[in-house]
């Protein structure tokens, strides 16, 4: 069938190649998955069942059920984030699409720190705007200079993602302040994707949105309480933007899933402390193991990813070798213009992580031995 030209703007071949290769493995050590390895908490399941039985199965208001929107507003108020309004979206991904649709005209440029979450670049291109990638190697830091060099007359939006997928980088106070000052001085809007906010391992979370005068915040419960299949997220920000994206939602998603909204309301009260402690231990296990084995790697401050340099310098070739050794990781060029690194997800059991490290140690030694 003849498809729209726009269709060619979405390229998922990189990640598909990995999944195709993975399908050939029987019982791989799978460190490629971008979601928590625990199931959604029982109390949330109970809440969902109650909501279904209570008949909460119909359309909700376009912007979401009022108690959830109130709860989201309170959440940001308590954290010193100045957002006028919010709306509930179908997953954080749904929120991202709505923001791009309502904010960007064709040709508008969007600053995206590279490495980046794949969807940013794909969606920005898909709607006819232009992703401008800001190279942050080798330390994955954003600086005023790096942002400045990528900015033009057409720059409309800067995307921040801390903790970040795929690097696990968390931005410092100074970085957040510098990015905010820079964007505000140039009239560039800033969208902060804070979906990994519960996974911060070293001290308090430095919230990018708390440093902005007029932030657009997107977040959700996919990562914190493992509700990836429930498609619940939100956008908080300036009133006119929230009204605009609610209009777009009215003629597209209609509303976020009703039962998921009822459940999300309860998810705000889940204590993430024990999960965070467990994931911190995993972060240390994998980071120390990689450093020990001689990998060039930055210790992540958050999320559940680590992004080492591939021995030999070719991320794709290295991942092919890893897969031949039954280890599943993702080549860096899925998330980047560079093909020098690879992503490991440490949302996996300690046993799996140790097994993965064993393979990585061997591969590192092989790469170091001249043949
Ligand atoms: N932002 C980032 C940085 C992510 O890594 C993901 C999921 N991989 C999302 C947004 C989308 O999450 P959701 O399931 O809520 O759509």
C-alpha cells in the first residue's frame, strides 16, 4: 500500500535488528529491557479491580479524573515546581506526542542531548520539526557551551531528561540552572522528562523542572511502580499549553484509560525507598564490575541503565559478539548518532547481572588480546 512520506521518517531498524537476533537465543541473559523487573504492587492491583467493579469503565473527562489532576498539582506544589495546570495522558509517550503536536511547527528545531531516548528524535521528525542533537560525550553532561553551539533562530524547545535513558546521567544543580538560564535568555521552551525520578541513587533528586520559571514536565508511573502496560502518564505546565494538548487529546486519545487513572491516584502513596535501595545496590554491582574489568564507563546517578564504551569502539559489532555469547544488550547507535557505546539495563536480578558481567569480562579480555 502506498503510505505517507512521513512513514519513512520513523526508523526502528536498529532496535529491531537486536530483537531479531535475540529471538534466535533460547535463554539469553537479557540486560536489554527498559522496564522494572518487578510486578506492579498488589495494593494497586486491588485498587484496579475495585475500580472495575465500581463501574469506572467509561470515558473520563478529556484531561483526566479531577482527583488525579488535583493530586498531580499537589505533587508539584510540594516540590517547588511552578506549573499552572496538568492533564493526564496515555502514558508518558502519549504526553510527549501531545506536547510536540501542540508546540512545534514544521521546521522548528528541538535541542536533544545525545545520547537520547529514541522516541524524542523519532516523534519530532514525524511531525515535521527538526531534532538537533547536542553531543554530550564522553561525560554525558550538558553545558551552556554545548547548548549554545546547537542553537539557531529556529530553536523552539529544549528537552531535558534526568535521570536519563540510556546513560543514567543525573544533572546537577549547576547544570539545571545553566540550562534554565540559557533557555530562558533565548526564549526557548524547556520540556523536562522526569519519568525516572524515583530512581536516583546519590542524594536528593535535582529536579530540572524546579529550576525553570515555566517548565513543561512529563512523567508517569510506568517506571516507578511498573505500570508500563497501563498507559498512564501526565503533562504539567503552562495553562495555555495544557488547554491546547487537552484539545488534541480530545480528538485523538480521547482520555487516558479510566481504570489506570483510578489506580494511579493510589500509586502516589507507594513507598519507593526499598526499590531504590535495591536498584542502588545493582547500580554499584554493575558499575564496579565494569570498571574492574577495564571498561570505560561513567557511573550512572539514576535510572536503571549504564552506557559503557564498547571495547574496540564499534557498538554494533560488540553487541553482535555479546549476543553470540548469549548476552542481550543494546547498541548505542539506537540512542545516538555515535556507534561507540552500548546500553545495559540493570533492572535485572543480581544473579543475571553477575552472569552478564562474566560475559562482559571475557569480551573485554578478548578485545584487549591482539589476534
Ligand atoms: N521517557 C523516557 C526517558 C523513557 O525511557 C520512557 C520509556 N522507555 C518513556 C518516556 C515512556 O514511558 P511510558 O511507558 O510512560 O510511555
